C-alpha cells in the first residue's frame, strides 16, 4: 500500500513557539519523493519542499526545517519561532518516478495565535 | 506572471447543468493534473495528462471529461452536475521526471 498519514488533525500554538508537524508514509518502493505543501486561508497550494528517497540529509530553510528518517518512514516538518502568518493547513505528499500523481495525507491545520 | 492559472475561481450552478473549468500553465511543463479537494480538505488526483495524453483516470465518473488541446492547457468539463460534485478543483503542472507539482489557485464549485 502507498499511503501518507498525518495523525495530527489540528495544532494550536502561540506565536514564537516551535511546532513539529508529523508525516508518516508507507511504500515498498525504494525510489520515491516526499513533499510538503502549505494551504493558507486564501486557499492556494504552495510547494515548500521535495525530498527524494536517497537523500536523508535534513534541510533547513529559514525558520523551516525538515527531518527525513527512512528507518521510521517519517518526514517531519518543524517551524521554529512560529508566526501568525504560518497559520495554514499543511499537507505531506508522496510520489514516485513516472507515477504521475501525488498521494496526499489528510493535512494538519496549524493555528498560530498572537 | 501567473504560473498555473485556472478560471473561474468560483462557480455556483444548479444540479443538472454542464460546466467547464479552464487551466493554463506557462511553466513549460509537460504534465498537467486535476485534483479534487473535498469539504474535509482531502486532496485526491482525478486525472493526469502527459504531452496531451491521458495517463491517469482515477475512477472518476465519466461525467467528468478532461481535454488537453496542447501541453499548456488542461480543461475540465463536467456534465449533469450533482450536489456531491461540490468541492474545490485544483489544476497543477510539473515536469514528469521532476515530480514536484505547482498548483493553480483552485476553483470552488458549488452545486445547488
């Protein structure tokens, strides 16, 4: 089965707190890609990051960081010093070479309060 | 410069009507998609096209007919609209071997 699980339906934090969004994936393929997308209240889907299965190096981009661990099939996303503008639904997704589609998790709604 | 644009952004229509949503991308991508996002925010692939050829049809009712006149366009026509078709429809595009997809702004379809 190919599946993405985001167990956290909703997370609420206060500004400046750090928050981690969990993503667990299932696949028997050895080559695959993992993604995070952000959907702010305005509704568009914004690409954040793509990771391929051969690259387990963690990535940091400003306040955002991603922790990819093949041993636990997880691709977690951490926002450091959260801001109100980070409030959105965040989706983790899985795809495969020539797979022609993204398999999305159910999303995690993050609310950051001032 | 809008990379993936879809029109209209909002569409309200009565049951039984036929409607179309248009999508265009100016990224030079060879693969385009339609995704459906339901009221619980769940996103699921409907169709994907590569170089104007249908690659994926994910058990979508045949009332939905995509059409790709060229690599830069993928339109979605829906016949005999039903209440359950109410959703947000997203168009997306990518380079097939790169896999990361860029999405349009979405079309919120409401069937009354």
